[in-house]
C-alpha cells in the first residue's frame, strides 16, 4: 500500500540550506548563472565548519595561545589563526573558479596556478577575527569578501593589483560568528540573510531571512579606553549619545571582536565606532577584508558605513592591508554622527 505524505507532514522536513538559498537567488536574479558561485561559497562554508569544530574544542586541543609568529601587521598570531587561514586557503584552492585570494595572515596575495582556465573570483578574508578572545571564551568569527577577477591580463603581472578594488565592486560579502550558536550572514547585493549551523545535520540552515537593521537603536559600541586620543568630533558625538540629548538613553556594549560587535549592531541597531587615534591615525581595521564586507552588509540591510568623511565602499585601496577608521550602524545614529563631523569641517 502506497503511503502519501501530506503537506503538513512535509513541513516537518522543510529546511533551506545556504547552498539551496544561493541557487534560488541565482535563478531569481541571474537565471543564466552556471552555479559556480554556489560552488565557491561551499568552499568558504566548509572552511568555517572546520574552524568551528576547533573553536568548540578550545581547551581540549592544543589550539589556544600564541603560535610564536607574527603576521604582516606585526600582530602575534594565535594557533587558531594559523589553522583557520590554512583551512580557507585549502578549501578555496581546490575550487577551480577561485583565481586569487588575500588574507590578513599573508603579506602578499596568492595566485592559484595550475588552473584549467582563468579563475572568475577573488576572495579576501580575515580567517579568525578577534582571535585574541579565544583563550577567554569570547565570540570570534570569519569575515570574507568576493570580487570578480579582472581578466584584462591573465594571469596578472602583479596579483596584488588585482585585489585593490573598492568595496562597490564586491559581488558578495559575509561573515560567520562562532558564538553561542554559529551563524553565517551574507549578501550578494539582494538583501541580507542569516543561516545558523545545525550540528545535527551539519548544514547552515536559513534562520534570519531578509535582515533589516533597525532605523535607530539604543546601543553604541566603542573602546572608550582610548577616549583621550579620539578626535574632537568623535568625543562630542559620544558625549551626545551618553548625555541623553539624543532623546533616548544609550547603553555601551563593546566585545572587542568586530564580527561580534557588528552582528549585534546589525540585529539590534545603534552604532559601532572604531575611530582614528593618536597611535593609529589611519585607523586600525583593515579596509579590504574587514571594513568593506561589513559595510556592504550594513548598506544592504538599510544601514550606513563611513570612515568619518567618506563612504567606506567608495574608498579606492592602495594596499592589501590598508587600514581605515570605521563608523557603521543605523541611519539615525549615522546621520547624527555626520552632523558632528560636518561641524568640525566648517570650523
């Protein structure tokens, strides 16, 4: 006897994985797409699952603490930095459509040779943002940006030059937060969507569809320990938020991991500020693989991102590891911030 499955029964088994979502988005917005982008994204998700497995076992495996090396920024590498970077390099290296990658942990861009043809994509990434928090069990994450590979001259004479594209050229961007749950958030320019890793099935499952950043929030995020070295307009703005003159009471929340601080801002609204300081007048965050990806996501969710005077995604990069100040958040807070910067500019 044949058993029929009712629609009610089918709902118990209905999930949408990130790969399914990407394919559906391609069919909707790019019906002629070949599916190569979803193949690329599967490499990123596999690497993040490998990293997530290590993060979950921190304290049980020998992955905590410093690796004994320094990266190109002069920062001490953590053991998990090295592992996460290696996982991304390997998983992207076996994707034929990836031509070039650049990472926080590598001084130069890496051009994959031995391809059967020109790769289509450039992938930039911070393999483990906030890695110094691992030893104290605070959320960390992975950030990535995807660009088209310029094919005017392939292979490029200087791979580094092919990486230096402004944020407006991004085809996609995303991040993964390894927190109380592991969540992947991404955009391809058609909204922002979030997927939670279900460990029982080993897949990222759609959990936050069409994320919109609230127009206004009640949280500001900055490292106020550097207050005395913030430029005047930043101090004035922060005093404005703290005083209640904005018409609402703000709370300070600062984790010290960009991906975690931004994720909260995306969902709850408000503003995240990483101003220039006396010791870092050009800012501290990296433009290509930190600021640009979160700026793309913020704008797609209805928010804004600036370096204090320019839209983040319009900055033309000069070097792979170029740094920038970053102010990012809801429209209400960002518009108020720009009023303070304009006042200083007029003075």
